[in-house]
């Protein structure tokens, strides 16, 4: 069955998803002494406050290193949710974007969840406003509501299932096998990819990630000609013309795994370039090449780096620990409802761990 797309007219990269505000708040580069002093201060504050740093692969490499050095984690959003929930620390500091902080708070309401900057959001979240989404759900009561992690707590409160790119394929395949029809939101590219892989009946919201949406199929073809031995690794939030050229399609964790375990000497990587930091650490000696976006032209909105992820820096991390804010708050009624779809996903993943295969042949996606 063909994927049907619900055309959400407010999804507009130049309007509601404008990145201008975010770029203006990206911290300026630090000198070596400034950086070292802030790392020392952040380390001391994390320890003194029994706090743990939970960072995404797309944030600055310095924050990723700090998270690992202080007993925190660097991971995809599925593992961030699991790690935050299961860790004994009473303060979680989430270096990522707002929905990640909200997910942590939804799962651990008794914990204090700090973030360096609450304005760090996501075009998928911005492009899926809760009231509009509720109307969409109301119009299709016969469908299971499956939402991507990159949504607000209020949108999750309307969902039956939350998924991340690590487990979306398996969960939709499971629902499809039960004869369920699906209402999917918000990423149209990931929705299309999953629909094509599973054959499920999916009605999709018309959202997009401003970073992955920028990867270009034609430019990728030309780049592949220059690097004939390179494997192409693609996150499924990318357009079809890019996904079609992939050797591996998968979540950030799956793409890292593909580089670490792959035999090829070179890899073209189509996801946020923040991931290259961890890939270089785990697979030194392998050539990593960024997949092409539109380049530095007038139309380039992202250049393969998420401006909201880039808002996380050492200075605002230290500041949030010193001041105990900004903190993530989620209204209890919404939190309790949203918890159901996240817990369902975590339980599914735990139960199906052994079977969890990659999003493309042979590559683990978790
Ligand atoms: S990279 Fe894309 S999906 Fe991830 S937070 Fe940024 S805008 Fe959202």
C-alpha cells in the first residue's frame, strides 16, 4: 500500500522551523585554557551534585567526552531514555534537545532534569503542534498512533507508541503483523522508509528534520564516484534519493556500529556531522566523509549540523549546574499519559532485544 501523507501546512523551514534564533545562541569557540577550566568546573559540579551527564552523539565532542569521563553516557535517544531512567543519580543533565529532556522527566518525575538551554528544540517537534496533532488523531480513530521520539510531551500523550530510529522498524512490523493500521508522526522520510520496509498501512504527518532533509541524492552520486570503495551510511530521516544509495540505513548507534565493524577503509556518512567525533574515536584510521548537503548556498539551512544540538556548550552546562536551572517541567496530567507510550517502547525493546536486527540486512540498529 502506498504511504499517504497528511500535508501539514505549518511545517515550514523558513517559518515555524526557522533556525535563525538557534544559530544566534550557538556558543562561541573557547580558548584551550577557557575550555579546560570549564571542564574542571563541570566535573566538580556533577560530582558535588550527584548529577550525571546524558549526551547525544550530535552535541559538541567536548561534551561527549565529558559525559564519558564522568560516568554519564553518549548515545542515541533510545539509550539516553533508558540510561536516565535506570541511573541512580537524582539529577540528570541532558545535553541534547528539549524532547530528550522531556523524555527523561516523563520517565523519572522524581529526578531533577537540567538542560543547558531549553530553547534547543527540533524541527520535527516544532512542526507537529499538539492541538493540530490531536485533531489529526481524532479524524482517524481506527489507527494506532505511533510517534517518533522527536515530539513534545503533549504529542506523546496522544500516542499509543513512541519509537526511536533504533526500534521503529521492529515496532511497526509488529503492529502490521497484528493487522493494525498506523498513524505516524512526524518525520515523513522515516515514515516512508518504514512503510516501504514493512508494507504497513501508514498515514504520515508531513514533518522533516532540517538537517537530514538537506542531504542531496545527485551530489551523493557524484561523491560516490570519487570514492568507489566507500560504504554509504544513511540515517532514515534522509530523503529517498539518499536512502536508496545506502549500504547501511539505521539509527546513529547502528551507523557507528557499521563503521566500527565494517571492513571498508572509507565511509560516506549521511547524518549530523556531530557523530563523526565518536566514530573517529571508535574507528581510528578509517576515512569518514560527510555526505553532501546543498553546500554553503542561499538554500542551505543546516550544512549537516543541527543548530539546536549546537546550542549545548560547556559554559551553559556549567551555568545550569550552578543555578539549578533551566529545569525541565512536564505537567503531571500530560506526563502520566505520555509515559505509557514510552514505557511500551522500552518494554518492547527489552523483550525483543535478542531479535533486534538492523534497519537493513545484517546491521544491528540498537
Ligand atoms: S538533527 Fe534533526 S531530528 Fe535531530 S534534533 Fe536536530 S532537527 Fe531534530
